């Protein structure tokens, strides 16, 4: 029996915490180092085993690895652009111990444009065949909307080229800037562009300038919502199901929505078949308890604004606007874990500077 077979046939602990994960990783680090340096059986003896343990810890973690130099392996842990998991990737890397021969990095880092060339789906992506311009959106001056063009883009290869461009931007800008700064991205052939194209190598400096401008305008922006009223509303959906909502319509009229550009959305699913998609009295009581806990945990003076809720077709949805995504990810995860034994509850975080996802209730 080989050394590797002996090593992984041992009974292994279940990974419940970051500490559990790093203890397991440290115990296997020398073997992993040898596998990566030799480039033999990489998938079987490293990637598959690491992915299993990351999934045990939290679904939504991914990794990239390779030799950083002759003596050091770099392990990059990534959320692959999923906003709600990014803070947890950073926490995991922050908890990593010092392990000889290893460097641990949170998120795909940015790369210098001169040495960046991506080959994907049979096409090349580099500074010579990519260009861009900013596309202004009427009524949304803070929205960063980009058009990116590739020299070889056609209607037939749109999917392949688009995938390659997203991979290029993740590597050029770094995972964080690529996924948190750009609000809207359109990919067009040069023949369909309407503005003068700018070399892609100038994109990073453009985004840094826009980030700085945005921060200076909205840093520490607050609003007093203590006297705001939540308006109760009712509607009937196209399939005949009722929809009930309670929304802070005063807040939806606020001119500085962009200061809280992240929407946090909780969804709680329940069996509403007996009440036309609405909760029974016991479920309603539980939903109100969760809503109270959410309001308690997400205080407006800490950068979180409670926007309201809607209920229909067996789902209660709660909306909040936040001025950042890291702390609200951590808090939301705790709320979900607290109530997961009692109800099916999930959350998501997405960028929406003008709260357009609630435009049906007015304000935008």
C-alpha cells in the first residue's frame, strides 16, 4: 500500500470550524506540497480531497494553487464572485497558521496587464484585443456601466468570448474589484459600439478613480428613519395569488440611496397551501419573530436600513440596504443558522445602488 493510501485511509475529523480545517490541512501539508510540486495525481490526491473538506466547512469555497516560486506553494481561496461568501473566505485565510512552504491568499489577486494573457475556449484575451468605454445611465450617475469589446467577437462566438472576458477581468482587476465595483457590463463587437474605445489597460485606473469619487461623496452617509412609516400594501399576482407587503416608502424616496448600495435579502419558505400562499397563525408568529431579530441585528446607525417585507406564494422576503457587504454577510449567516432548525431560510447579497429591485413600490 502506498504512502498516500495509508495517509488518507486514516479516520479523519469532520470539519466544522476554521480551526478544524487548518489542523487537517497542516497534518497533510507536506504530502500536498509534494503532489503540487510533482504535478502528479493533482486532482485525486489534492484537489478532490481539499474540495471535500472545504465543502464540509461551508459550501461555496473554491481554490486555485500552484508553485509561487521554487520553494513555496500558493493556495488561493476564492468565492468565485459570490458576494455573500467573500467575507468568510477572508476569515478563513486570516485564521491560517504559518505552514512552511505555503502561502495562503484570499480571493484571486490582480495581475499586471503586461504579463496577462488568458487562453480560453479557443480564444486569446489580452491588452491587444480588448478595449472598453463607460456607458452613462440616465438618472443613475453613480452606476458604473461598462462596454467591453473584443476584436474577434461575433454573434456566433458570443458565449465563448463573454466567458473569456469575465475570466480576464477577474485576473486583471482582482476578484474583489471585478465583482464589487462594476455595476453593469455589456460585451459587444466593435461594430456595435457607440463611443470611442479605450485600451483595456486603462480600466483599472478608471475604476480606482470612480471608487475614490464615490467614497468621497457618500462616506459615512446616514439618515434618521425613526419617524418613517411602513405602508401596508396588497396586490394580486397574475396567477391569482395574493401578495402582501409592508414597505418603508419614505426611505424609498431618499436621494442618497447609492450610499447603501448592497441589498440584503432574506427568504423564508413555508407551506402556505391552506391559506392561498400566506402563513397560518403559528408560522406568522415565527416569521414575525425572525423579522424582529433581523431588525435587532441590523441597526440603521451601523449602516443597515430596513426596507420592508413582502409575502406571497409560500415565501416571506425581507429586504435591507447596507453600506457594505462583509459584516452584513456574517450577521446574516448567524441569523440563518439560528432559525434553520425551524424554517427553510436563505439569504443573498447583491449590488443595487438605486434599489431598483424594489422599484415596484415606488421611489426609483
